[in-house]
C-alpha cells in the first residue's frame, strides 16, 4: 500500500463525496492506495491546499483553477497541473440575503463583500458588478475562511461567494431566502472549480500510481448516480455537525449528480473552457499572455 495525501479545499461536503466513497468502499485500497484526507478544519485553514502542495505536505490539492495559475506564475514557481475536475460546470454563485434588497450585482456598490482573499476573486466580483451596470465600488472584508458563510447569515456582510449545491441547499433547508448571481450571466467565463491538482514533478515520478488514484476517484463519483441513499450515508459520516443538522444531504447530492459527468467525461477537462477563462484573465490584465501557452491541465491520467 502506498500512502497518498489529499488536501481538501473545505470541510467535507458534497463536492468531496467521490473521494469519501472510494475511501470507504475500498476502491483506493484495491488500487494499492491508502488515502489520507487533510481537512482544513484541522489547522483552521492556516495553510491553503495550494500552499500544502507547494510545501510538499500533500500529493494532491483541491482548489479552483486559479490556484494552478498562481503556482505556475509566482516568484518561486511551482509547476502545478490540474488532473481532475470535480464538476463539469460552475456551481458557484455570488449570494446575498433576499432581505438585503440586493436584486442585482450592481447594488453591491456601497455594500460589504466577504472575501476568501482568493486570487482574482475580488477582481471577478468587481467586474460582475460593473457588467451589471455598477461601479464596482464596494467594501471588502476578510473574515476567517471557514466562517465566511456565517458572516452573511449574521448580517455582517451583504454578499459572498458560495457553492449553490452546498450553502445554497443549506439556505433552502433552513428556509433562508437568497438572491444568487451566476458569473456566466454577467459575461464572466469562469473556469473549473474545484479541481484536483498536483505538481509536474510528482506526476512524472508517479504516473501509473496517480492514474490508479484518478480511476478509483472517478469510480467513487459515478457510484453516486446509482446509489443515492448509500452515498448519503457515507457523506453524513464525514460532514461537520453543523452541516449534518442544517443541510438536506439527499437534496444536495441530487442537485449535484448531473455535474459529476458520465462514464465518458467524469473528471475530464475541456481545453476550450480552460482557454476561455485564461483569455478573460489576460483581457482584464489580471495575468500576462504567457499563461495562454502554459500547460495548466492534463487528462493523461485517464485510461
């Protein structure tokens, strides 16, 4: 058995269900892999998944595409590469409480946005506001990452970034009315998120093993499609007590199922989708043109 480490981007949730299933049902073990899952709650997000990868504290990290770009273009360059996308479409939203009377992103002007301080995040939200007719002039606060959703619910922020298939389902479960805005509706071609990334060095040295990891992972995500109740029971053993009490897990899984993909495309990334996001970043002067020539993702681990 070879131990591999996977750093989560958040506390265990529906986006991680395939990893949890494959670990629980022994798919990784059958592939000769002992998977160690690193939960950000263990260090209260002291280190991001990307930083853990950079410091060789993990073999794989879960993060948005932005992390791959960032690692490849920082001063101390890390040759990172995305090897698996969890979702085939963007399920993230900019959300506000309906009671806040923010009916369009342009009304974020003069209000408070709770930011994860992620690369490009504040720029993306500002462009959304501008594309909706606003000025992009809002106050940004940076609460502790794992508490950002609560700042919205407590009225300490007027908007934040959520996953509609998780926090969005929590809001529905708790009868909290949200107003949600999709990036694509405001001409922002957002990339894949979340994705699984590693380094080129690790990939080259462990390609056969990593391919087994990817195939076992894919098997876990596809399992959800035919085994809803069993998947829910596995997920509920890993989520936080807050999530267990406040989120309808069956509804969350059902919501997400179509976006895991099918046997042909589950986990795979489309070059056009990646390129379109990269071009948008260059157009808005958030990155240099060299990112268009960088090989930031690969589907080579799929059999």
